[in-house]
C-alpha cells in the first residue's frame, strides 16, 4: 500500500504535516476529509530510486551563442519585461475575471483537489497578468505555512473584505468547499445584476452621444454653408435662423474652449467632493431622489445588501462582522450610514429590523422579512428570498426604463435634427415670397 505525505489544516486552522497509507490518492483525500482536515498539499512517496552508473558519462557540447544583435535582443527583452511589469501592476481585474476564478477554484476544491495543486492550475489558466502574479505570491505564502485567508488579505485591491471574510469563516468551520461555492454563486449573481444595469444605460448614452454629435456637426459644418448662400441673395434672414447662426458662430469660436474648461472644472470639483463622506452622501441622496432612476438605484442597493449580508451570515460570519463588511463594500454612502446604525443597535443587543425600519432606504417589505427571519431563526433564508425578489424587480425596472427611453431618445434625436432643418428652410420661403 503506497504512502502519501500531506499538509492539511484542521478546524482551528492549524497546519499539520504527516503521512497516511491509502490505496490511491483519492482515497487518501477522502480519509483526511473524514478526519476533519482539508488538504493543502498531498503527494505520494516514491521509494524506488533509479540506479546510477558512475562509469557512464555523457559530454554535451553546447555551441557558443552568437553575439550578433545581442544588444537588440537585450533591448527587446527589457521592453517586454517593462510591459509585463506594467500589466501586472495596473491592468484592471474585471468582475468577470473574479467570477471565473471563484467558480473554477470552488469546483476544484469541492472535487478534492489539494489547495496548492488547485492554485497551480488556476495560475496556469489565468490570462490576467495581475491576477496571475497575485496567485503566485499567494501559493508561495501558503507553502510557507500561511493560511489562505491571510494570504488573500495581503492583496486587498483584488480580494476585498467580503471575499476574505467568507474564506476565513470557511477555514474556521472546516467547510471551505461550501463557502467557495456560495462565494462563486454570489459573484455570478452580482455580475448578472451589474450587467443588467450597464445594458440599460448603454442604449440611452449611445443615442444621446449620436444626437449631440449630429446636432454639433450640422450647426458647425452644414449651417454656415447655407448662411453664406442666404447672405449672397441679400435677403433678410428670419430671427430663428439668425439665432441658430449665432449658436453656430459661438460653437466655432474660442469661447467654446472656455465653456469646455468650465465644464471640466465643475466635473473635477464634483469628483473630488464625491471622495469625501459628506459629498458622497449628498450626491448619493440626490441620486435616490431622481424620478425613475432613483427607484432603480434603491432596488439595486437593497438587492446587493441582502445578497451580501445573507451570503456572509450563511457562511458562518458573525452578524456584527458581516454588517461591518457589508458597510465597507456598500456603493452608496446613504446605505452605508443606514447599515452603520443597524450595526450600533445590534452591538447594544437590539434587533436588526428596528433601525432598518427607521431608515428611508429600506422598503417596509424588506424590514418585515428581516423581522420574520429573526423571529424564526431563518435570517439567511429570508435575506436570500429578498435578494431574489429584488433581482427580479431590478430586471423589470430596467426593462421598463429601456422601453421608456427608446421613444424619448428617438424624439430627441429627431427634434434636434428637425430644429436645424427648419432653420435652414425658413430663409428659402422668405426668398421665394420676395421673388413673387
């Protein structure tokens, strides 16, 4: 019966190194899992050694490398190395990259693949250079005895507090495979919700850009040609046409650069103000007051809160810690302050639904569902039901917004073009009347 050496962690997270006898590698993993250990690394001891003949020597002659274009090759290598370092440092890691990583990692750990082997496979398969470099460092730290959660925590720009907290809870409870599956499902649902909102915003933004571009081109390129033609006829232009020509002259003047500078300056001021808590709170609160978009923003915030909070509590994260993580990962400062009020009440021994009911961002249905979950001891289940409900609500609201925006955008585009066409044709009617 072969012998396998392994590194594994128990429910307390302590690393154990020993050996085990088993018929195969899979049976060894099953036996360790039944003992309450999750495998970090495992390999079979090879007791057979190949005989070495000291009298046989092979001499391999290697040709000397050519020195031609050596400086050019060195320069190319330095350029490639610099570009690789740039990608590893600055290339963004999309939500899609994290979804793929979470799903594949969860599948391998659930299948019983050793942690180090799973990280090796993930490193080889990852296309993102920045994520690949981080996984190499994480694998090295685990080989030196660090836990997975501690290794991930050293890369906060890639793995946020939500990710690390769930991994830490999975390690403490000995259910890392289950937590990884929940994390993968959570990332997939979050990606789906984000894509729905982005898809809804893409259409009106594209149509508005096209409308403004067409309006600007007709004012600055087409209208001046007609104004010169009308001036040569010696006819007095209508007031509306003169107004459009004045706008055209302004758009082609240096004053337009001043307007653009003012707009850029205002955007810069708002962006920096948004970085502060008070500015972020004021802007987020104003966004919630918008007629149609504000309702969608509220539903998206509630869906993310309930989904994240439910996933954390179901994974074994304490409620106070889960609220802290959700507060830090909230996109809205209004929601973050509401969660902070809930956290304070819970630390004082109060319920979750009380301060939620006092907040203006949580609908009454959400508060009632949370209250039922607290009373029945099924808070995680109720939070997941609320998250599923609001995911459908967001999808419905996004479709309604898209249906509403389509005719508005078409009318806007037609109105802008029609306004200029009318301004160009009005002088023609004046000239014709004078000729008669």
